[in-house]
């Protein structure tokens, strides 16, 4: 789950709701704590992309659009997802495909945090891996603020993807030197 505020003080919460399967949800509340019924359906926008979907981070762009990073389980593995909603809670169809960007490399992919650069580009970080902590790799992607995927950190690796293998053996153990 994640929480942020809009410039007008309204509160945004991203996470999941269990409705038979887990759907990614974004809820918006007035500063009084009451649901903002002008957002989504009675204050809640949902997205069902797979068997289990969750929002792990949320931010508000300067134009009021809402970006949520997370994961979507497609029945066999997790895909990293980045969604963009308009200010009324509907998916922003000008972003990726129907407002949703999917990324899949391994069986356990996710975007767990996002932020905006000064130039408005979206940075999303997360991880990708298959089985066990020794297979986990860092994932960092950059998206154009206007939401096209034409520039994804082109100087930092193939197709703008920065992957680093995290070697945990011996790291941080007392009495061991790196």
C-alpha cells in the first residue's frame, strides 16, 4: 500500500482489494477523510489485470495525472506494471496501452517505487527474478513524462533497462571481508 497527497490536499491511497481475485485500487479522499465521489466509482478506481494485482507506490504528476507502480499476477508469474490515471480515476489512454504498461522478464517482476525527475519523466524501480534471493536483479526504467516509451534510460543498458545482479553471499556478515 502507498499514500500521497495532491496539491489540493486530497489524499490518494493505492493498494489492493480482494473481490474474488485481488484488484489494484486507487482511492481518493477529501481532507476530511470522506471519499471523493467524483473519483472513480464512489471514490475508488480499480484495475483487474490478472489473478492478483497490487499498487505499491503512487505519485501525482504536475498535470494532476496519477501514476501507480506495482505488480500483476497473470496466473503463472508476476509482471511489473505502471498505470496512469486521469484526475477523475479513469485510466489515461494516452499512456502505454490503455493506460497500463506491462513489463515481464522473469517469473517475479514488479515496480515497487516511482518518482518524477525535474523534467517530468517518470522513474520506476523494482526487481526481477525467478527463484530465491540470489537470482534477484534490480530494475530501473525511465518513461517520458508524456507517457511514450521511446526513451527508457538509453545510456544505461539494453533497451534502457538497468539490471544489476545482487550478490548476497558473504555480504554484511560479521567477520567476513568483502
